[in-house]
């Protein structure tokens, strides 16, 4: 009999095409292992009716009855699943409602529905930082302790998981496996556009200043700000674009209409400047020079460590505009590979950790 895997927090239909590639690879890997795949998308996870509002509700049978009555579509999917696969990505950060919702669903699948639960492809920041937050970490530790397997996608999350007493495995994001599956080859970068992509580590005005300075210094290159998603696009791009176009009218808003359209734009760029996890991974694996800046958590710092890239920019340290211009200049003038073959192979092996024992 065919087994059913429920993919929880599926991002194949949200945010941007890097998320699509990551979740699509999870679908592919599960099907190749003989599973029928059902899913609960990230938009549904974020938009739960009667969501948990405090830690007490996480284990309250009365709240559980109300919650399941108000979210009846969850019940047949959880009942029918032989295994629940949680695509963590960047949801388990802090105690905002999306994190609360996903933690509750993980606990529900394990404790109320008695399902094997594998949490994979995740960054883990209970306090949104490397530093400890007692209350947040206690909650995360309690709710994740019973998960059958946890695979984090970067080293700082691995250290935090160990601090929480979780038996986590260090893996990597699934996007490189999908790029390999698509057999994407690195393109020539000669005088290609400089491509920008969002991220939560810079305010819109700060990002606009960086784009304007790069426009002034590298006038021979066209400039693109890349967006696009199957649905539910990332919300942080619109204010960045508005601020950037006000000061740099030559900036092109490039809307990627498919995964192929997205990776082609990254692949043909002279340089990518971004705080997005997946934009930076795609650039590195396509040998496109990349200048990164910090995200809302240290996950991009950890990504740069994993790929042996220069550390990301931080606006709070001062001189970010100058360092961005210098970073682009160094990136487009270098003939060195963005990442070495040994790093590429090691991270692909780490990506495969997500699917062991399934």
C-alpha cells in the first residue's frame, strides 16, 4: 500500500521562486521514495483560524477541540498521513504568530495524531538571534523534543538546537538539489546586469541608498530588482522598490514568471546583491558573484560561513553603502569561482541529510 507523506509548511506556492524550488525538491524526493504527497501550505499555516495565542494553549485539550473545529480541513490530512514532514525554512523564528502556529501543528501531529514527524530544511532562532531567551527557548525545546528527526540547514541553528537539548542533524537547504536536478549550468557573466533582491536586514530607504550608489559607480551595467512567485509574493519587496525607484529611475523591476525565468536572471547577472537566503544560494551555486547583507536573524551570516563567502553587510556597523560598492567592485572583477567544488559537493551532501531515513 502506498504511504502518504503530509508536507507541512509547503512553500512551493509562496514568497519567491527560490522557495518554490526548495519545496518542489522535497515533493520530488518524497515521491521518489514511494510516498503520495499531500500538503498544508505556508499561507494556510500563517492564516489558521483561532490560532494559539500563548504557551498554555499548546497543551490545552479544550483549546485543541475548538482549534480543530475551526480548522476542519486539517483533520483528514493529519489522519491520512503516515508521516508528517515539516519544511521549516525561516518560519521558526521568535514567538511571532507564524512560529506559534507551526509549533502548534508540529505538536498536534505528534501528540494528538501520533504521527512520525520529521522537521527538515529549517533555521531555528527562538529569540531571533544567537543569544538565548529563556522563555522562548523553553517553549521551543518542549514542543520540538518529541520530533523524530530534526535537520537544520546552517551551523548557527545547529548550535541553538544543541543548546535546547535537541538531537538535531546539520544539513543544508534543499535548493541546490533542485538546481542539480534541473541540470542548470553556469552562464557567462560578461557585463550582465547587477541584480538586487530583498531581505529583512535593511530598511527600504537603506536598500535604496545602496542601489543608488551602485548605479552611480557602475553605470555601464543595467540594474534589476527581482521579484516573482507562483502566488503569495513576499511583502517586503514593494516598499523597497518604491524607495529605490524614487532615487534610481533606471532600476528595472524584473518579475520572474517561473523558476526557470528566476534562475536565468540570477545566472546571467554580473553580481547579485541580496539579503535573501535562496537568492544568495542560487547565485553561489550558479557561480554568480554575490554580495549579501544580514537578515532578520543570523541565518545569512551562517550561510556565508557554510559557503565560505564574505560576511554579510550590516547597516548598524556603519559604512554599509561604501562596503556594498566595494563588494560589487571586487565581485565583478574577480575571476575566482564563487564557491569551490569541494564546498559545493559538501553542501549537496548536507542537503541530502534532509531525506535520510525516510
